[in-house]
């Protein structure tokens, strides 16, 4: 039974969706003003592990990720580049789609944008004003957090403490220091939309409330994002959505740990980042995914190039086996019961709050066992076909760490076979110095030759 750590309840809860067999999940997506970095990528990939696992479980998933396509950072960039804000947003939206495609991220059901949901946003703000949760101050509309009883329930923050320690700049237009903007009055040279409160544009928090409601309903299952979003973004979303609908908003709140670099959060503003595009020039998407899968989604993870190198070679063990299986499995007739305990262990790990490191370990245990069965010539055709399917379903379909290195892996095994052949010829010519050298050098690089009566096989260490 799937358990998820819920930031709202501060414990692992049994996952019980609103509608049996269906999952409705909303993940806060990028602000499209630049190429995204591998810290953002970690959050997107962690969301993808969850999305893919739901699909593996056969659930009917509606997965929504928004794009913030108008905001201060986009406007700043458009001013710097002397182009319309929409030119910036469009360019980086395409870059985002290109990059998540390269990262093997399973496409969301929909990627709604703020600018295409102005009516829904305006309607929700109007509802909040009508119900007394928001006020219009000469074209700027604010949410009055003192009117919402549950404010602070997600982050565990107390209003009084927040107010006391608040560095929120003094803003004469607001009633309380923590009140936040729902609608921002148009400024000279900024994009704007018409509204009952005059020309302006929406605040960031309201767009997620309006879009999640439109596409998933007032109450839905999972809301997720990086842990920097717990406060104020998600806290504010709850305040807006629950005040507007009078119903619970998302039932499960999942938050992803940061990718750090030298113990600091990787971020655009600190300048300590690598773009996903740059990393993908050196490492495969599968390697980056594998690196992330080795740490639980909620834990912090430190980025180093060495760790990524290590992930690269670790992952190859799975590829090598899979492509060996691709070559030797002729008959696809599987008997999944042969791998029942492997599937059960994999699911047990993923059911435990999407524990991908444990799930990876289950895959590696299977890889070791399958390699041994092959080396010992004990594997039946059904076993091999089922082994291939197990690796594909877990490392491939759910974790998506299985490479497309078919040719390379195929080439690698061909080269090993070639060396085995040359060693045999050296032996025949009684050139034992050379045949031993081939065996020893292969061993040094992790290829163990095993001689039996009539053939030499190999296994990878
Ligand atoms: P942004 O484009 O800044 O709104 O970020 C998009 C997503 O990436 C959000 O869910 C952020 O919480 C997440 N994010 C930003 N930086 C990091 C990081 N260093 N590690 C993990 N997730 C991050
Ligand atoms: Zn959001």
C-alpha cells in the first residue's frame, strides 16, 4: 500500500485518492525566463519518478505542471533584451520542453500557463473579494491573511512570529505585513490585462490556485514542488483555494529536497548552477536520473562532478545486462511469477514514500542474480525473458535510467567476444603469455572470463 510523506500532516499517510483508480497531481513548474538548472531538474525528475510509478501501478493519472509565463523576472529579462515579455516566455518555454524531453520526463497531461488562464484567475480573485478574504486598494488586490483561520498549517509557521520577524518591506497599501498580492496594478512599460480592478497582472500564488482548480477540481490528490515553495507559495495557495471554495485543497503535499553545491542550494540568484543543457553535453539523461534516484526525493543532495562520474559507471551495469538480454532473449514468453519476489520488493520500496534508493538496490540485486544465472548457464528461456521484462519495467519504465546505448553495449559485448576469440587462437598457438595477458587485462577492467570445457563465457564485475 502506497504511503507518502505529507508535509501537511507531518507523517507518512496511506495514499487514498479522491476517486478510486485515479490520481490528480499538480506540480509547480518553472518560471520561463532562462534555461533551467540541474537543481530544477532534480525536482522535475523526482516528480517524474512519482508520475511514472503511478502509471506502473495502472492508475489513471492526470498530471498537471504549470508554466509561469509572466512575472518580474521575465519582465526584467525582456527589458534587458529589449523584446516583448512573451518573446522571452516563449523562447524558454520551448527550451523547457526540449530539456524535459531529453531528461526522459514523461509528458504531463497538460502544461497550463498563467497568461492563458486570466479569466479563471480574475474569477477566483473576485470570489475572494466577495467572500471578504481579499481587498482592493486602488487597483492592487491583496489577500488578507488574518481572515483565513488555517494560515500557517502547511509550513507550521505562526502568524505572530512571522509578523514579528517579518522583513516584509513596509507597504502602506497592505493591511497586514504578510498580506500578499493577488492582482498587481499595471506599471509603466509592463504587460497588463484588463480586470474589474483596472489594468494589471496576477500575483504568482493565485495562478497555481486558479489553474489547479480549473484542471483538477477544488479538491484533488497531490500537490508537489521544491521545498522552497512550502512557504510562502504553497501556504498562500492553500489560503486562496480553501477560502474560495470552502473545501479542502490538495490532500497530500509533497516537497522535494534541494540539489546543493558546496552545501548551498543551487540557484540562479547565487550563480552556483549548471544548466541541464550543459550537463547533458557530458552525461546522459539516464545518468543524471540515476544519480538522483540514489537519494530519496525529500533529502538534500550534494552535487559533485565525481558523484556524477560514479553514477555513470554504476548505471552501466544495468545497461550491460539489459543489452545482453536483448541479444540473447529470442522468445519473449515471460513467466512473471519467476520474478514475483523482485517485483514485490521493488513495489515495497516505491510504496514506502517513493524510496528510489531502495528500489535501485532491488534492481541491482536482480542484476547480480541474473548475471550469475547467465554465467552459470542456469537460465531458462522463460527466466531470461522475464528477467528482461523485470529490468525494463523497473529500471526502464519507472526510473527511466536504462540507456539507449544499445549499439554501444552491443559493440562492447562484440569486442569482448572478439578478445575471447583472439585469446583462444593465442592458446591454440601455445602463446600462453598472450592468452594470459588478455585474460588478466580484461579482469583489470572488470571483465571476468570463465573457461568451461567447450567454451569461454564472461561476466562483468
Ligand atoms: P523556478 O523556476 O525557480 O520556479 O523553479 C522550478 C522548480 O524547481 C520549483 O519546484 C523549485 O522549488 C525547484 N528548485 C529550484 N531550485 C532547486 C534546487 N536547487 N534543488 C531542487 N529543486 C529546486
Ligand atoms: Zn505553484
